[in-house]
């Protein structure tokens, strides 16, 4: 039985601004996953409100949208067996202060003292989220 999956990864504006796109993509490639689609874009509010719909109404929602609008991002479709879980493991937990060393967030991010946690990357959290998010960023292809 194949467990090959696709996940949506975003390098957030802090990752692009800090010149960490190559480092982050390198970690995904060295882990052995396949990058099947990639684009750099400036997101707009409508796209972000769709992408982060589950967080509407939370106190960090507006700061999150503003942060994600603050500069270009890189969107990738990454493929491999159990890649959804695997990428979230190499990304590390949401709060970079406590993310494990060896993870993207644990090694490369820290508390920036902002209303929204700046943590370099997004990764889909389920098969359903991945399909929904890939459709938002890549038109369902
Ligand atoms: P995830 O990115 O680790 O899946 P989510 O809970 O889906 O985390 O939250 C989306 C993003 O919103 C996080 O990556 C982070 O940037 C921000 N965020 C989440 N929870 C908080 C919070 O409690 N305070 C501030 N920002 C948060
Ligand atoms: Mg999430």
C-alpha cells in the first residue's frame, strides 16, 4: 500500500527576508522528499483569509494576515510517503522558543516579540488540509 502524500509548504515572509529559502528547501531535499511545484508570490488578503480560515476570530488572526502580507512568500508542493507528518516534524513545533533543536523552527527562529509568532514555515496538518491548501496556491493541479 502506498502512503505517498502531498503537502503544502510555505516559506513565510520572515524566511524570505532572512535569506533562508535555500536552507529550508535544502532541508526538505536532504530529508529525501520531492519538490513537485514551487512559486514565489506576494499573497493578497483574500488568499490568506482562505488559507487561514480555521483561525478566523482568534486574537492572532489579524496580526497573522498582516505578517503574511508583509513580503513575498514561497509556496511549494512537497511529496513523499507520510510527508505531511514528516514535514511537520522537520519544521518543529509552532513556538520557536520551545521547538526542538534540529528542526527548522528550533534552529533558525526565535521569539521576535511580535503579536503573531514568526516561525519561518507553514506545513499542512492533514490530507484534507493539504488538498484544500494546494488548491488555493496552485489551482488544484
Ligand atoms: P502551525 O503553523 O504550527 O500549524 P497553527 O496553530 O496552524 O500553527 O497557527 C498558524 C500560525 O499562526 C502559526 O504558525 C503562527 O505563525 C501563528 N500562531 C499560532 N498560534 C499563535 C499564538 O498563540 N500566538 C501568536 N501567533 C500564533
Ligand atoms: Mg497549522
